[in-house]
């Protein structure tokens, strides 16, 4: 049997049209992109250890075993923060589609059939008052009209009501640091009060409000706001299963079959017990194994020159995950 008989690369890889960077501000874009297509995005998303940690925190609040609905996704550029944020957004914004994906991976997450979600990327939105686009997105225009200096907890509770609501912030630290402390002091204070109130309501056991924030940990001032309510922190860079993420992103072939194939192509003996005990560290742990693996895969007839270039970038450790 040829390697080509075992491997089924994704169509975009074969055609050399691999979209390696995901951007949160493209979720509402009209162009054909992964970010705004929940079915395609989820089909190419591996539920990494880091993502499953976030799912567990969501599960705890939905089941009432924990009140905390604030969750941060941290890590350097390339750690997968935006990919994780967009995945979580689609879980809440398209729960019926998400439930099929969760079931496929045997993940028990009791998402309600009806939810509301708003994602805000400061790469696209430069609002002086960060709450305005959020209230507009969540059909809270009437509540917005009654706000004077900043939204109080009562305003936010009225916006959430009895629903399950999720609010997503991407690159908010950049927006926060763009204010001039002297000239924009009052504006900063009003935004700070809003964010504090938002996180307090997210930590209320009576409200199903979730607030997700991507962080580079480059703004001490913004971190101070978060520390008041101690949201759960998920380190996207310390997921421990990056190779599986890459494999699932590149191939339609199930990851477990690929794991066995990696063993075969790296001249290793597949354990006689069970593959469930395998981990990324013991099946593609060394650079020599990865290099040999990519060379063999690239030489198969399943790949065009364009897709070979995609594979070469992976082999050079330029990992295909979003910023």
C-alpha cells in the first residue's frame, strides 16, 4: 500500500490555497473565508488541550458548578488565540452546528439551543466607548439610549436577561494602550468601569454571561482590570498537542490513523497495547522524525507543487495556527 492510499489531504492544501492565518475581524466579512463559515472552520479545528480547558470552564458555568464566566486566551503571536476565540464564538453563535462537531469529538457541553454572541476585534473597530458596538450587536439599542457615562451592572443585566450570552474581545490590549492617559483620562475611566462591571456580571451565578478575551500580556493597565474578578486563564501556547493540531488542519484522514502512519514512516514500532496512550511527545518528538516524515509525505503523488510548499512551511516549524 502506498502512502498516498492512506493520506487524504484537505482540498485547500492540494490546491495550494491554504489559509494559514485566521483573523477575528473577518468573522462578519462577506468574502468566502474560514472565519465566517462555522461548518468549515469547525471541521478543520482539532479540539486541543487548551480549547478543551476553555470548554470545561464553559461547562462549569452552564451546569451551575462555578459562577465564573470570564475566560482569557493568552499566548504569543502564532499560539492560536484568534483561532480559539473564533471557535468559541461559533459554538455560541451557531449552537446547532457546533453540537454536531462536539458530538463528533465526544465532548459533552450543554449549549442551549438559543444563544446570543458578539465578537469585537479592535483591528476593525476603533470605538471610543467600547460598549456601544457590543450593545448594538446584541440588540440592546434601547438600553444604550439610557446610558449616561458608562453601563452599570443593571444595564448589562438588562442586556443579558435570562439568555446565554457570550462576548468576545480580540486584541483589546492594543486598543486600550492607544489612549493618551492625559488627554483621554475620563474616557479611559468610563471604559474601565464598563469592563469591570461586565466582568462582574460574568461572574454572577444568576447570569449566563461569558466574556472571552485574547491577551498578549502587554498591558499592565488592562491586566489590572482583569485581576479584579480573576477570570480563568487558558494558555494557548502550552497546549501540548501542536502536532495533532497541524495534522488535523492539513489532512481529512483521522488523526489516530495519521499517528500510526507517523510511527510507520519514522521506522518506529507501533505499541501492541492501545494507541490511546500515545502523546504528541512520543510519536513526533524529535526534529529528525518530523523532517523525515515531511519528506516522505511531500514525495507522494497526492501533493501538487503548491501544497508541497505548504508542507515545507510546516516542516520548518512555521505552524499553521492563528495569531
